[in-house]
C-alpha cells in the first residue's frame, strides 16, 4: 500500500467516524451533498479519492470547523513529502506512509516481543538487527547502512521538537511494553547487549519515555505473538489511532476498528507489565548479567 492509498483510507475512515457520530446515514449525507450514495460510500471506504472542493462541501455538511477541519484537509492533500522521502530507496510503500504519520503523531504505544523497539535501540544493537536480514537475502550492506541511518534519524523525535511545525511539535511520547525475553535474547555479542541494556536505562530517564517490562512468569491475556505500534494523534484534531505491524514479508497498517483492537491489546499488556521503577530494576539486572559474560 503506497502513501497515497493510506492517506485516502485514513481520510475515509475519519469521514465515516464523523458521520456515524452525527447519527446520520450515508444516504442522508450524500443527499445533502448532492451526490449518489455509492460515491460517498466509496470515499468513506478509501476506494476513491476526493477533491479539495468536494471535501470542503462534505465538511460543511458535517459542520466541521477549526483544527479538525484543517487536519482533514491536510489528509486530503499532504503539503510536504517530509524528510523520510530522502530514504525512499529503503523505505517505500506502507512503511513510508507510516513514517509520515509517526512524524505527525503525539505518542507511540509499542509492544515488542522479539527485539528492543527500534526507537529505543542502541546504534550497535540496531546494526546487528538490521544486518541479520542478510541471512535470508533481504538486505545488502548498503541497505543496512541506509536503514541504520534512517532508524537513528527517527530516534531524534524522542529528544527534539519540531519548531517549524504549526503548531510546534513536542518530542514524541513513547510508551513501550517489552517482553522480558528481549532482555536475554542475544543480538550481537555480550558487549552489544550490555550497551543496549544501558541505553534502555538512559532512555527511560527521558520525561517523555515510559518503559515497562512484561515478566516471563506473568500469565497474560490475550495471548498473541505480534509486535506492534499504535500511533496516537493530538486529541483536538479528532484523528483516530493507527496501528502498525512490521511484518517480515510486508508491513501492515490498521485504521478504525482494527487499530482500536491493537490499542485494547496494548492497554492489556500494560496492565500486566511491571511499573517503570520495577522495570528499571529488571533492566539493571540484565546489564550486570551481560557484563559478566
């Protein structure tokens, strides 16, 4: 799925949510806009695009004004390709769309089973993770270097504000639930693991970063085997969450009900995970263990 298709689906999902909240049917809104019902249905399901003039007409019909209106118009016609466009050789399609939305997000809620989340990876650990793709022929040394550069660039959102944004963007709030097995699964040599665990402790000191460890001995529900991230957007804009799964063959984006399912799953994992102070003790223990190996 390319970026244009993602924007189209996201806009349609928001328009459908607004209509349902108003209690009106597709037929009623389509009639007010002077459109056939099937046209609005295709727009709401992201199967066809909508022009700027048509979108303004529809927003008038829904009485949407202010920041929410501006946000929806921005979804219809993104004004900038953003910095991630420079990495189009290693970040295309769905992932490129995700990067654009990560830049706009207020918060990222991530659950990780197999490895430390990318935004929290130490450079040496990230290189080992990305380099492992060469074992199955999905990465060349050049691609590994480019993807590492991209990952480190993404991590800047945790510490930097975007003064050029309107309104200025605060650092990304990151809340990570990490399975305990990740602390003990070797990625690279013990030195890499010690550096990574130390880096986790350093990142946990940031006021906008919340790290919680899910203990192996803790039974949890629901039980599933997916790592995922849910992006949360500024509430005053009225935009709903988006869920992202970084699949081996291809990544997946979920909007609407699908995103809410992953949001509920993340909330459940957070409830089972240790609070930040106890999680820090787990990580400190891992630092000591890897240092002795």
